[in-house]
């Protein structure tokens, strides 16, 4: 049974829907990430799941019970949840007292408060800051205090809204390290919203992609990033090569797609005449100065239109009768002598090509 489930929930502000027909099922103990661009509806969905707001439509179930409209059940469920805001607030008191707040509000005994606070501080890596004035902390330290405060009440579900959005890379890395440790130690159900796709991949067991108020795809990180179900998801998760074509031949599972007069082979269940999008991840493309013998079915001659470095990698734009983007290491780019207008061969396997139906 799911711990948290929504059935066609929606939310609207000022008469306009910002979430539409969202149905999710989150199991006890799993880590679920909502990824999507800014303004997609991630925070609104988290607030609905945390029962801070009632949905304009649809139903919400917690631990098998409908908590959509029953105030008593909603309150009972909320006491089993914690929410860490994107920009958390700390009170004018020590780190220890900040973490103890929720427990004291619940009138827990002092021995319980001490044990829980110390455990939460250890888990969040903030034990040595226990006596510090919380207002003197850095952004990353403040976020860890907020996480510790949320953990101290022993929630069954921990909600995290963009936990590293406003932090520098070092602080963000530390927060991720803390979260990974918590996930491994506590086995708490975690639902997090992030626009950082890599973060979702690293921390979550399942991912939901939300765009324009709708959840477009739910699946494993590998499934979301390697086999997106539509063009919008493909663009968001970084599939830079999205080509329009039509299937012109089929041999068992092997299909041939006409893309601007060039023929690309892929594995697909679609039939002849289907209009499709051809998706190829840049890292699945191999570049060579000559047409080598290869088992890969797709090999195209092209000329380099642009070369530009991105960190430790180099992105290479090619004109092969259709536009194609490849990614290589800086060392490979140097060894190949990649430069604008140079002729190269781009190779990729049929199994590296993902096909989705073209609706637009």
C-alpha cells in the first residue's frame, strides 16, 4: 500500500489552475524527486502533499485514508510529516534550541528532547554548532539546521523544497552528502522538489517530471533520462538531439527513419508511416576523422559547425544533412584536432536511438 497517494488533484489561484490532474503514488521508505523548471508547480504540489493547502479538485490519501477534506485527519497526518522550506527561517536562539522547537511545541519530555536533538544534529553534521547563535550561520549551515529540526520530530515523510537552490557548490555538495546519509540511515520517506536534474538522479529512487502544472512522466532516473516519453521531457532532461522524421521501413524490431533525406536506424515498435521524433543523447555519439568499420548501424559524414568547451567536456555541433550535437572530452577533442569546418564521421548504435511518437 502507498503511504501517500493523490488522485487527479488540481490547484488554482485567482481562478487559474496551476496544477492539473496530478496522480501520484509514493511508497513508504522511498525517495521521490519532483524535477521541473522554475514555476512548473513543484512547490504547490509539495504544499498539497504536506496538507498545508487543500486541493481545488481531486483526492489525497495518507496511509490509506482520505485526508482531503477532514480537518481532524489532516491534522493527525501533518503531525507525521515535516517540511523544509527553500529559504528556511531560524529563530533568535542557539542551534540546539532551534532544533528542539518542534519537540517542545509537542510537549515532549526533556530527556526525549535531548536525545532526539542530539541525534538530529549528528545526522545533519551540525553537532559541533550546538551552542552557536543560529543567526550567525552560513546559508548551507542554516539549511542543515532546518533539516535537523525537521528530523527531530521523527517524521514518516520528509518534504524538501529545493534544498540546495540558494547555496554555493561546496555548501550544496555538503547538503547532498547529509541527505544521502539521512536516507541511508533513517529509511524515512523523502519527497523533494528540485530543478537540479543531477541531484534528482543522485538521491532519488524514482523521479516525476512536472511541467506547466502537469506531471508528464514518472519513472526510475535511468528511465526518465534515457527514454523520455515526450518531447518536452526530452528537452528538459538534456536530450539535445531531437529530430523529426517518418518511419519508412521495418525489419522485425529494426526501423529506418527518414530525417531530412538521411536514413537513421533504430529499435522501435512503431510502424511504417508513423511520424516520430528521433532522440539521441550527445554522449552516445562517437566522432572519428575517417569512416571506420564499426558494428554501429548509423554512420554519417558531417562538417563541424561549432566547437565550444563546457567544463571538462567539449560540445561539437555538426551538419550531417541534419543538425547533430556530440560531446567529447577535451583530450579527445585535442587528439582529433576538432575545429570548425573540419570533416568528421559521427557514429551511433541503433540501440542508442530512442523513438517517440510525434504529436506536434
